[in-house]
C-alpha cells in the first residue's frame, strides 16, 4: 500500500512538473497582422522574394511582392524566410511521452483489426515532446495509433492546444493498415532460421485483409452494432483515407490492388522503399506516397548508400505525389522533419520542391490542402518566420510562428533549462 | 524373445575377435590364426606411394605386409582383385559419432543465472575439460554404415557442447568387434569452441569477446593451479592440465574466428588445430599466417531459388557469391600450402560428402591432396600416424577397394575394410550389364536399354518408339524388372539371375493374369562410353572475383597511397589558422605535407577543389558499427573483454561511414555493466583486415556506464547488483579497492594473474582512459568524486546529456564530454536532455564532441555538428571541431588526426558544399593518402554489383540444384544495427 502511495505521489509530482513546464497556447488572433519584407517560400514550389503577407482572423488575406500599405500590426520580415507550417504525418505524438516508461505509453492497443480505436482520445495536447517541435517549424501532425494489422483511426491536429478537441483540425481522417511483408524475419523461437525468409502465410494474410474490407463494406446498421465495421465506412464513401504501410514492390502492388478492388476510394502508401520501381503503377492508380524519411540506412546490403536520401527525388521526378514521414523514428525526431527534406536537396532536388515534401504535398495527401500546407490567400495563417533557410540545420532559427493566426510560443522545457543554466554560468 | 537373445549372443561371440584373457562359455575358445591377402591390386600405401600389381596381407585387423612381392603364408585366405585399387580409408577427425547432442537446459525465464551450479569444478559451467566423450560414447552401427558408405574407416568423436568440451575418442567404424577393439584412443584430443554449453543457463559469457576472455583467464588459472597455488580442488582445471599435451582442436566455425582461436593459442604457446568455417578462401593470407593446421567442412551451399524476381531481390551479393565461391575453398587452402583435413562436420548427412568433394574437384582441387586431407593429414594431426591413415606394416587394415582410381568419375567403392573386417558397399563381382537388349516376353519383343550407374542401373523399355514405364533393380547378381505395356495396359514382372559369362540373361516372367512364363534378354549393343565422357567434360565453373571484404562494395584491389594536391579548396584547418579560402593542400606518403597557395608538385595527382571544402576526416567518439559484439552482459564488470577481439571488417556500415566523411571511430563496449569492456579505436580502412584497421599504438580505453542500463531498470531483472545509483558507486569503489590490493600482491610475486584486475589497475595508473556512459548530473558528479578519491581523472563522459548542469565541475575535474546533438525522451533519465548541452559545455571550457552511437547518424555527423550552430549559437569553426579535433583530443589521437596540419595523417574529406550543411556530400574520403571513398568510384561499384548479381542469378537459374533439383529459398541476413543497449 505504501508503495502504491509512493507511486501515486511520484505521478502527482511528475504531472505537476509537466504542467509547470508547459507553454500556454496562443490567444485567438484579434488584430490584423502584417509581415513585411523577407522571402516567402509558398510550399507549392514558388517563392516570392521581398514580399509581404497579411493575415486576419486566422486566415491569410493577402500575399504578394513588395510591401503593403494596409494598416495592422507589423512584423519585420526583412532578410528573413517565411514558410508554411511543416506537417508531420503518421506519428504517435502525444500518445507516448517517454519510450521506456510504460505508464506513458498509449500508442498500441490490443487487437489486430481495430479501426474503431481512435488516436485523438489519448492525445496529450500538453506533451513536452510536441512543444519541442514548434521551434523547428513543425506545426501540424497526423496522430496515428500503432501496431496490429489495422491499428485504428488517425486525426490531424495542430500543435498548440489546450486539449484534444481544440487540437483536432480533421477528426478521424484515415485508417492505418500495416500490410504484411512477403518476406519476414525467422521466428527462431519456434525453430525457424534467423534472418529473413519468404513469408509462407503472405497469401493467407492478404486474403484475410480483403475479406475484412469486404465484410466492412457489406455492413449495414443492423440491430447488432459493430463499431469496427462502422469505423470502416468512411473508406468507401470518401470520408476517410486508407493509409497502407508497405515498402516493397510486390506488397505495394498487392495493397493498392486489394484496396481498390474492395472499393476503397482513397489510398496512400506509407513507406514505399521500392515505390520508385513502380511509379507508373502508382500514377495510373493515383496513389501518393508518404515516403520513409531520408535519415535512414539502406534496407539491403547492396543498395546505394544514398538510397534513402534520394528516394523522394526519384518519386517526384517520375511525377508521383510524394511527402515525407518518419513513422519508424522516435517521436522526438520529428523536429528534424525540415532536415529530412533538406537532405534531398543534396541529391539535386530544387529547394522549393523539397519544401513541398513537408508542406504542400503532405497537405494534399492528407486532404487538408483546402486550409493548410501552402501560403495562399484564404488559407489558414499557419506559418513561421525563420532567420535563415529552414531546411538547413545551421540556419533554421525561428523568430515567430503562427497557427491559425495565433502567435504560438517557441519556448519549451528545453529552452527554459538552456536559459537557466546559461544564466548559472553567466553565458550570454 | 529369449531364443532370439541367445541366438544373437552366439552370433556375436563367433564373429568377435576373442580377447585373449576372457573366459569363453558360449562355445569353444579358439584363437584366430588365418591371414587374409588381396592380390594383384593397385595399392596406394599412402596418397603418394603407389604400388602396381601388389598384395596386401593382414591378420587380426592389422597390416602384416604390403608390396609387390609379399610372401603369403599357407594359412591365408587369398583373393585375387586384379584390376581393382586399394586405398587407405578416410579419417574424419571432427564428429560427434555415437555421442548425443546434449539437451538444452530448461529455464524458468525471469532473471538470468549469473553463478555456476556446480561444485568442485571451474566457476564457469561452460568450461568442461573434465568431460570425456569416452564416458558418453555409444557405438552406432547405423551411423557407422553411413560413414563407411562414403569411405570413412575411423572417426574422432567428441561431445559437441561447451567452450571447453573435454576429450575426444578415436573409433574405428568396426561393427563386428566391440569397443575393446574399435576404440583406438580414449582421450585423443582436447576440444574447444566459442559456443556456450546448452546444458547450463549460466549467463557469462554472452558474447564472442567474453568467450575469448574466459578462455584466456582459464589458461592463466590453469597455470596458477598447476603451480600448487590453489587451496581448493578444481576438477576442470585438473583435467585440462592432465591432458595439456594432447592435440587441442578448436571449433571456430568461421574465417575470422579461426584467427581469434589462433591468437588465444599463441598467447599460451599452444598451436590449436582449427575447425574452420569453409570460408577461408576469403582471407587466405591471414589464414596462412596463423601457421595452424585446419579441419575444413565442405558443406557448400545450395543455389538459391531465384525464379521469383521479387524475392530474389532480397538475397545479398555476399550470399550469392558464397554459393559460387565456397567450393573453391579446398583448392585455395591447398594452393596456399595450408595443412588441413577434410570433415563431414556441418553436412546434414555424410552421404552428401562425395558430391561436395566432387564439386571441389570441378573447382580444381587436387585429388591426391584430397586423399591426403582424408588420410595421412588427419592421422598426423591426431598423432596416430603409426596406426591409421596409411597401409604400411603394423597399421590397421583400414582400406577401400575401388573399381578404378579414387575420385574419378565412374569409380565405385566396392568394399570398405575396417580393422580387417570387410564391409561390402558395391559387390565387386557383380557384372556390369549396361547395354541394349532385345527382350522377348509373352510372345512380344521389346527393346530394353540398361544404363546409368553400373551398380544401380536404370532401365528403359520400348516397343518401336513408344516408351513404357519401368522399374529396374539389380543386386547380388539378381535383376528384376517390372514394366507396363502401354498398348495393353498390363503389368509384367520379371526376375532373373545374371550368368557369369555371356551377354544375355533370362528368367521368370510373371504374367498379368498371375501365371508364370519365361523371358530372355539378348544384348545387341554393349554399354557406350559416350555418356561417361559427357560427364567428364564437366567444365570448371566460372568463379566471381573475391573482393576485400568479400561483400557488396568490396574492393577488387586495395586503394594505393597517392601523392595528391588539392587545388583552390576552402580549407577547414581546425587549427588556429581557421578556414582558409582558395588554398592548396599537398599529401605525400600518407601525410599532410604542405598547406599554402599555388603549390605544385610534379608527380602529384591534382584534384581541382575549386568551390569545394576540404576538411579533416570526421571522428566518431562513440560507435558500435564494425563489431560482432557490443555487450558482455554476463557479469557486472567485464574489463577483461575487448572490442579489439571482435572488430568486424566486413560491415558495410564502414563503407557507408566513409561515404559520410567518417575516417576514425571508437568502437565502444555497450552500457550493460558499470565496468564494461575495452574499446577498439579504428580507421575506416575498408578492405583491410580487422587488425589493420585498429590504430597502431592505440591509446587504451575502457567503457564505464551509469544509470538505467546498468541498474537494468527497463527490463525484467532483479537479481544483479547494482539496482540503484547508490549501488553503482559502491561497486566502483569495491573494484578500485581490489585493484589496489591486486597491485600490491603483484609486487610480492605471489598472485593469481587476473586480466580484469590488470585492466582496472591500468586505470588507476593513468594508463587507460575511461569513456563513461552517463545521463544525469548526480551520477556524473559521483564518478568524478570516486576517481578523485583514487587519484585519477575520468577522461570522457559519453552521452552526458545533463553535462550542462555540471559543466563547471567537469572543467574543474578535467573531463571531456561527448554528446548527442538532439536526442532525448527515449527513457526517463533523458527527460532533461537538451540540444543546447554541447554549446553550454563547450562555452564553459569542456572539450566537447558530438557522437552518434548509431550506424545511421554516424554517417551524417557533419550535420549533427551543424545543429550546435542552431542550438546554442556555436560559431561554425567551433561546431566543426566537435566532430574532428575535439573527439581526436578526447581519444588522445589529436597528434595524428583531427585537423589539417602539416605532418598529420592525411585523413581528409572533400565536400561538395559547406561541411556543416545538410546539402553537403562527401565527394572523396581519404585515409593516409589512400582514397577509400569516391563518388565516381561508388558509381562504378554500383554498376558492378548490378552486373554481378544478374550474372549469378542467371547461373543459379540454370543450376541443377541439390537432390531432386532442390534449391534454397531466398533469404536475407538479419542485419542488427547495434546500440549501447544491445545484448551481444
């Protein structure tokens, strides 16, 4: 009993420190704000040098070259770079705080087919990891449950909120399906050799998925409620997208074919390590790819050392709609999203095209491009101002960030510790 | 039942060689007096001594005389074997014949077992020199038959379990006489390996380097024990010492483990006989240099089934090459003068031995050498040349009677004699009946063709042009044939005895209606040799070139040291000179010889570096690539292990590191223990053997660790000390106290050599530096205080994520910090990890480096350094030092590398862009004037890989496969990227 008491005390204490460290969400925009001067990276491939941006009531009302005479509170953008907020898809941000602390882990529910499990329910809007993304320009994300075959439903959120309802910008936007591998790691504990070998159950697993989709589709509201099937309905009427995690050529083709045959209206591939081999197929089927992030090792010994670096470029050059995700990385890594995009520039991709990989393209793929992803009139004023090139780590230094026109804090638990100890040593 | 028992006893006693002094109650006692002689044979007394028209005379299982003019006593059973060949039979010196593989100890999960469960033996259960195969051995006639079928007459057998496995037994494969006869040596050799016993769950050693350390310490202890220093009894050590003059056979299992085993032997003046991996062709020069004798398996891999192109994609070039190159191993060993015996070890069944050997011959392996590797060599290695391996007088009558020269196509082994006992494999008197026949049966005439193998031929039955299904058997001079007449759909069965003379045969015909009749078969054509010739024409297969290392991106030839002149580069010196614009750098004899403007040297390769950046090579203070092991997790202190023992020069991550501009790194032990193992500091010399990668006169380092990992906080383990940070401190104090006492005892000369204490004493003496895994400020502070108490300084705190909280104390103590740029939130103790850490420490005066601890991040350390500009506002020059000269200082190699300075090693990187930028690519990575990575060369390598893969896939598609066309399913090795926490 005493132990339990101690644990409880520890929790209360932790909760308290968390609250103290948490930054307060910004207030609703109440006045006209104008950024004057600077370079505007629109997120659609275009740039405006020495321009201006006006936003009111959380929306962009003007953007263009030169300066404006409109009255409003001025933000000096001279010499600075203005970008749309970066978007991080397929993350469990807010569902887990510290990887090794089980009590902080809410990302993976029991069960293989659980589309009715909703990430937004457990989303911790006050996560310290989430606030640490903002100073690097990552302002939006898709929160996805993890594990299983169908892990559940994701929701797209903005990263400056009091609670999960505030945070959601597109509720239950998609369902996440982990496609089986045609090759799998030997289950040595039941006597299979270590290493990877062909998955003998692959065909069976694929047909299981197909049956599940068909059963879901055939579901009509009857006396017996089936929440799982209900959750699947959006896939067939266009309300939800199906995010399929698949990497190799064969799996991608099987996944897309199966989903289309079952009547799924919108499919997105997450991963796509071999997608560059089947770009024609992807274009024909109108399937975009959220490709695995660039700071990865090649999957196979003989692959080009820079395969992960150049993969987004190979896809973009072939005309596939492509964005970047880091689903397989720890959540804290999500603040490196801009640098994943920067890495592709080193492979010869144009900087503005690389920017699209984490802004305009991602918004289109996630279906939030009506409001987010690019700096255009009528869209949400979700953007930031950086001292320099935000895709390079040396110069990604934010001075202001806005979500829906609200000025958001760029302070974090980490900047506070930085200031506290710099102060201790009298460093400036 | 009882009757049967009596009968079998009688049979046995009548066949057994009597043992002189044994009473005989089952019959009349009678000594064996007869001789046996085989005459007119071609006899190979040894693989190189051939006698024509010779006789072998033997009695009581041993050769009495062999030669062209042997006088044959009257009481001799003589058999004329004119035209036949006689060879000494084979010896397999590495089997577990008649010994059951021990069963795995069942465990109850939960916490690991750290201590031994034995009493009166060595402290580690995996050391079992007292184990005697003799005591577990049970002769198996069935297994013996399998071995004899491929030519073996004698085996050396042991218990295949444990690191020290005890002694082996030499057994003749004599089914008839009992163990009193067939056991040639009770304690023939001592066996060793790197694999733990499955019978014990004692945790130590969990790693290869731990197994090596354990063997070294055991050898030290055995010496100490032999000198009478122990007050307690240790049966393991006693057995080891008793048998110390026997041959030591070490089952290493791979080309690099061969070197590891040999190194241990050398340290204790014992030359092991090494059971290799069959992959010695890949590092043959190093193998040769061991001067060891080997026992080599020939389990050549089957071709992969590459018919499915998607799945074939997963197979690495390395694995495809293995299929193509491995059969060359015996030839390459032999050509290089390495002494070795062949073994059936690693083969699923001995039956495949002949086929594998045949494959080796197609790769050019010499047949006489093969015979030596199966006879005289193993006999010599076992110290038993006076008894086995050849057919001189006095040797056991262990020989093969063959139809022609051994190993030639079409030659069959007729008989395998063991200790004078005949075992018929293929009746030598059975006639070769192959040929074309006209067969008459039930009033019809058929064409019968008998072809294939002379001893087990196959049939083809035809009428006109229609083939009928048929089945043919032929043994003991009796044939039987059944066939279905397709015109009548009726089945006919025939049996007949083959007459000694003539070319026809006849016999009984069983008609479809059950009635009897007769058949005759008259030969029209004899066996045509055409077919045989076709088989002989087996051309040597094309072998892919062996690269260094022999994996994708390996080098065909090693890069040469060049004189190079970089023109007009932006040079990041990392010295007071700062960043120099449009500057030339000259490299000669592996060193940076000149930095300046408008340099010119006649014979230099000029590299136009206009618009590019030249820097010193990146140095990673903390990596776990290029190693086969990270943690020895079996004990809480493992100073006795060293990563230098397990450097993996074949890891493709070395090449990928080069592609990221990394030239040097410290491979650290993991963080499982408060006192971890010793480091290896290497240069990324891709293509060189491990020993050449390790720094010459390398500074000595050891890993220490603090916090959650050593407390085992994040997994189920509650039995190991320490479980708290309080315990961690006391553990250090205890070990340092013991090291102080050890040194005092050492001075008196009366002490037990303890490798672990030797290493810890080096720390106290300032000869070995600590790099300590650390996270929170309390523990960082603690270790500095412990060090100060024992009067030394901690060299480096690695990770050190809360270093910013105690930077002032670190400066005072004089310790450096090597940290991540921006990692946090992965465990509880990194809650307060901040990306500003490096900048705060550096500004406070701590020598600060950015490290990776990660195979992916290590190849982008330049970018990680760039992050310190963003987080904490480091100047670009200072940021760059964090991955070059600062880690060099922490590793005490800054006098050789880490900056661009005249006289330093030419470890350089030419970048396409600003080196701290995410946009920069390493264009050339140079170590000591050799170009180990080059973007253009990389393109060539990619093309070559593609081409070679295609070629090998095509070869596999046309390969006939193993038995029944069997091929291996595609596979991909499970490449484990190791981190601090990896238990390996």
